[in-house]
């Protein structure tokens, strides 16, 4: 089974997860005390904001990366690709 890490909090003596899990009966889990400074997830520091990278990311996310450097992108956005 794939390993995962999820955070929860104890309320009324029960562990309440931040995101509910649908685990099959018999799944073995470990619950332990947690210090947020010991978060096992990798934290990637955010680099300086680059508007050029942001523009390319936006166009890539909508499936039109070819428009990122096109000064006439607005008129072409709603039209089919050539």
C-alpha cells in the first residue's frame, strides 16, 4: 500500500482528519503526537515572483502555451488554433 501523510486533530477523543480518507477495513495506521515544525512533507521555498513565468504558467494551464509571448493573445484566445 502507498504511504501517505495527513494531518488531523483530536476532538472528543477521536482523530478528525483534515481530509477524510476512505481506507479499507484492516488498514493499519499510526497516530502520533505532532509538532508542526517536524512536518515530514517537503517544503519548497517560493522563489522570487517572475511575471514572465507566471504568464507562461497561466497560458499553459489553459492549454494555449503558444499565446504566452504573443502580443495579440487577447484576440486569438477565443479562436481555434491555427
